[in-house]
């Protein structure tokens, strides 16, 4: 995924301020290699040696940046949260009507199709993988999902302010349901190797929001 | 989860017909131990030795039933599919109106609360864990999710036949969206250790179905 973070600062798991530019590049290469391997085979199946070889760094270089696998896992969570939130900001920052939600859906479908549904949601997969095994990562993931939910809620609130959503609709509840539709849709798409379930899940939520739109005349 | 399969036969990954009753009990004990460990710590983090110790069997006993971890993983997928489908049959077999969907939701929330949201969906967690790592398990999981989706679709079709759902609603699409809501809701509940996201996701879908109900007067 080539999306860059824009105007988005995610709390770092470790201080990277003091790294030289070259040091930062090496660290990024390690994290990106780790993120890709963990997405493709899971966290537990990814060894420090795999990451070191894939990143093309020596063991001592890797240990210079990461004292152990736990630190690397948190850096991967941080990295994937940044990637996903970058995409979500791109899709949601200017959201103000139902058409905008259609563009957001198409952005996600496009990215999923490009990777042939492999890995599902980079953040959701880590959440499923780490929720029981790594309590620190779980808290970090919960915080990332809270940010994502907040972004959806803000978009829905803007729609409501503009009269695109009924005044008595609950943007907070609808944001949770939209996020669940995305996560569930991505998982079903990953299992079937077909973007259709994600499209159906999000379309159904858009239909629901349309039924709640003040212009839809439903309520 | 103490739910028993009722009137539901799920294809077995290996012939168990020739096992003695005692052999069947031992095999079940191994599969149940493996299923619990894999739910709590993930497939890759669960070793054959963990399973053997937890099940209280000797290594040679375990290898008598399962030639290796791959076979055990498929048996766990099969076992969890049976457990989950047992619960889903219980919740959906007599589904014929929106109130029935509320009971189905409460059944799932009750089970999730009982385990304090640990493990999320036994089937969804395996799907996320194994979709990339184990192509055979992925196909087996896809088939289990197809059965689950079919069960939801049948319920929605019955509601439609009874006039509880508008004639132009699409039970197939709505079944996918409901399943996505359940999976996404369960994942968010697992991350937050709170059943609220699952409740919200399913409630939103029930609200949507209500807006499509012929009695709801929406369409």
C-alpha cells in the first residue's frame, strides 16, 4: 500500500527522534518487512530471522533498533495503524454525504482487489492475532480502532449537520456498525478471496443510512 | 461452550467411524484441548506438546489419532464449525420474524459475555489465523461460513414468505451483511473486551431489516 500519512500523527511505540536519516530508513525497512511477513503468515509464524533476511539487514543492525520481537510487534501495529488511518483519512476527511461514503467504499475495494484479498484488514488481522496473545498490543490496537471509529463518527456528524442524516440518528452507534461492517466484510472477503462480501456489507450500511437520510423521506 | 450439535452433520476431516467409544472420547478430548488452546493463544503458538499435556494423553496416544499438527488443525476447524453452527441452528432454525433475530442476538451476546469476550468468534478467529497460512483450512473455513450464510438466508427468506420482509428485499445480500455485522462486531468486542460493539452492529442490521419490513411501512 503506497498511501502516505497526511496530517496524521500516531503515537510511536519507541522514540525515533534521535535516529539519523539513514537510521530511520533502515528502521522503516525492518518494520515494513516485518509488517508484510506478519500479514502474510501471522505474527507467531514470523521469526526475527525471516524479518532480518527479508529486510536485508544484519542481526546486529536489527537488534540495534529492536531489542526483541515484542518491540517489533508494537512497531508493526503502529505502522499498520498509520497505514490504515492514512487511507481512512483519505476516504473520510471530506465526507459530507452518502456519495462520499460510496467513494470511501470504492477506495477500500480497490486496495483489497489489488492485493487479491490477501491479509484482509492489516489492522483487523493483527487484532485477531494479538488480542489474546499480547495484552500490550491489544490496548494499542483498541486505541487505533477507537481513532478509526472517531473518524467515521465525525463524518456522520458532518452529514447530520448538513441535513443528510436524520436529526434523531445516532452517529456514534452508526459509526460502530459501519466499522463492524468493514471488518466483517474484509474478513469474509479474505476467506473467499472475493471483494464481494465487503462491498455487500458496506452497501447495506449505506442503504441503511439512506433510509435514515432526511432527504430520503423515510422517517 | 456447552452447546451440542442437534440434527446437524458437518463433514468430518477424517474417518472416525472405526473408533471405539473409548477411542472417540480420547480423540474428542484431544480436539477440545487443541481448540481451547488455539482460541486462547492462536494456532501457531499452540504446540503439539501443549495439546498433549492439556488433554492428558501420551505423545503416542496423540499421534495415534493425529499424524501431525496439520491434521489436528483441520479437526479443530471442523470442531469449531460444528460448535458455532450448533449455536446458529439453535438461534436461527425457527426464525420467522424480527423478534426472533433479537433472540438470536441475545444468544450470541450471552455466550460472548460468559467468556468475557475472549477469543471473539471461534470460527472467525481461525479464519483470520489460517486464511493465509493454511490453504486447506481456508477452503474448509470458507465452506463453514457458506453454511452459516445459508442459514441466515433461509431465515430471511422465511421472514419474506411470511410478509415480514419487503418482497423486493434481497435475502442473499442481507444474509452476507448480517454475517459481516456479526463477524465485525465480534472482533471489535474482542478487542475492547466489551459486548457492546456486537450488540450495536447486530441491532443496526435489525433496524435496517425493520425499515425493509412490509409492516414497517417504509418501502
